[in-house]
């Protein structure tokens, strides 16, 4: 697709490159329900994941159905902006022009203890997200005390491309309870080990774009 829009005289137009990383705060009622359902999970999901954690469990089919019914208000704005920013190759319609809906392929909860971490990795599917349900207050304190030049303890980091002058290729965040990040699944990311003795709890998942079939069929079959 050709970028043909021209700025008015004396004004600037900017053209961002790279993946679209979204950040939103979710409602307390959704935090509480995800945490309640997550504490009831029993299926060990670690064999599918890159993390160095002792406890990562899959949510049930009913949980995934509830998630898709209640989290559209967070996911839909991201997908709308993604469609505007990433046009289809060789066409004049948005990338999502032929998409019928989204399928929640997987959803799991991470119970992270002191010293545990996620190494740099990517996900399968089309889009991924992470939601922070419980973050110890002292993670921010440990980050301020960190003396190194990289991401501090407990940071979630996203990387795209190679490091080079004048180009930002990474974003680092000290998460707080209620944070939700949404991003293309192949965007490389990691979580640094943290020092807090309190448990940190997050939820992650993967989404697939549906190009045909009923929009309501948005849950992976067990």
C-alpha cells in the first residue's frame, strides 16, 4: 500500500515502524474474578511455556469463555488501532478487513516467586497479552535501588529489531496491579527476576485471528 497522505504546509506527518504495543488498566472487578478463577486452576501448563516458574496453570474452557465475554472492552480498541496502523500488503483495506473475529487459543496464570523469571521468548498465534493481578509494592523500590544499566528487577521488557543509534528498539515497564499489555505474538519479550519475597501473579494468553466461520466460535475446543 502506498502512503499518499500529504501534510499541510508547515505541518509534520510521522510514520511509526514496528509492532504495536498496547497498555491499558483493567477494572478491579475483572482483576478479582481472574484471580478467583486462577486460584481454582489445577492443570499444569508449564510444558507449553518458556518461563522458569514452579507454578503456571491453564484456565478452564468456562474461564476462557468468561474472559472473551468480559475483555472485549480492552482488546477491541487495540485491534482497531492495529488495523489503522498496519495496512494489508498490496491493498487499500485495513489488515483486519477480512477478519471475522478472534479466537482465544490459550489462557494461563503465572504464580511467580522470588528469583523466578521468563527468559527472552516469543509466542505462537497472532496476538498475545499479559495481565498483572497481584504485584508486590516493593518491586518499584527494588527497581529504584538497581545500579545496573539494563532492566531492573521485576521489569517486563519488549524488544524489536537490533540496537542502533537514534532508534528505540526496547521498552521496559515496572508493572503495577491491573496493568494489561497487548502485542503481536512474535514480539520478543522477557521478565527479569525480582527480589520481593511476596508472590507476583499474572495472566497470559494468545489470540488467533478468524478469517471465516462464526464469530461466536471464539474458544479453543478442549
